[in-house]
C-alpha cells in the first residue's frame, strides 16, 4: 500500500481498513518513513476520529478501543504521541468510565470523579465482604424464598381505620413502639394459661390486638386498643371480644375499644383519634 492509498483511507474515514494497515508492521513502517505521510497522519488521525464518530454508537467505542489496543501493543510499531494518546484515553474514559484508564490521569476532573466513585464503591464492597465474613463465623444464617409464590402479603393493616389510628398513635406516642395487629402471645404473659387461670389456649395463640403501645425502655406494653365496627355485632364475635377483654384485663391492662359513630373522612378520623390518644397519654 502506498502513501496516497493510506491517506485516502484516512480522508474517507474507512477506519477498519486503516487499522489493518496500522497493525501490519511492515506496511506501516514503510509509510511512516515518508515524511509527508507522517506529518498528515499524525496531524489528522485523532481529530478525524473524535470529530466524526457518533458517541452514542457502540461502534465509536469499539474503534477507539481498537486504536488504543494497537498503540499499547508491544509488538506493533504504531504509536500515538503523548497528546494524541491523552485525547484518546480521555474519550474512552468519558464513554466507558473505566477506572483503570482514569487512574493514569488523576489530574483530569472527569478521571478524578471516576477514581473517587470507584474507590468509594470498592471501600463499601470491602466492608460488606468483611462484615459477611464475620457474620459467617458468628451466625448460622439460612434464608428461604418461595420461587413459586402463589399470593402477596399486602398491607399489615386490615382496614383504613387501622391505618388512621396507627398514624395518630405514631404522632401522639412519639418515641414509643407502636405495634399494629399485635399477637396476644407476644404482648400477654403465657402464665395466663397456668393451672390457676383457664382460658382458651388456641385463642391466645391465634388472636391479635388492633394496636398496642409499648414503652421502649422496659419494652412493656402499656396501652391496648381495639377498633370495633359492625363486624363486632354478631353473637359469635361478641363472645370472642369478651374472651379478649378478659385476657387483657387479667394481665393487668386496660383495653380501650373504639367505634366510629358514622362515616368521617380519613383526616377527621385521624384528628379524633389523636385527641383521644392525647387524653389517654396525659392520664398516664
């Protein structure tokens, strides 16, 4: 290949064909010995590539990478000068955010940003790996996940009223633990089912309280609330409510049963709940 043919490839932006020339040491050595070719080639190669390629096109990155690899090869005669190599490297860094390229130019703002980002992630990963190693030594952990999930849990609140009450309790009893739908077996002592007191053990194990306020120093429950509705009007439900009342009072607690006297907006209901809860809190 003669000088004119090689320069025509550069002029016509036929990069693949041109890179084939660059990789052929014998051909390139002859071309670069031509002072005219050397001057034009070094002046226009990098500017033409960077100016005329579309940065959003994957081929842009591949062409730049190919040129970078040819330059870095110890077996090739083709070498960019320092300024050209810097331009090429920075362009690759901007596209691929490559830490290993960026760390050679920490003085460049983009490279510095990439270096800091990479090292922050690496430090975090190192800590996570260290924590994981410690956990494996100290804890026997098993994790289970159903791959053929057949239903979704949904909200822990069974009605809009429960959510309204929880939000009000969260405002009034700030700094306390608010337990929605707390299991009786969690908040009441199992001694209730000793020989002295006879209650339905199954009811105790399977029933919840709509809301329980827990003091966070001793983690003792201090207030119990049930939100009633017309669902509580059946004889069967009344009997269950009676058992729940007896269980909670037998443990030395007061149970507050609250029922709306008609439909109110969510905002109004929360406000009424909040007023009542402040009264309970102030009474101790």
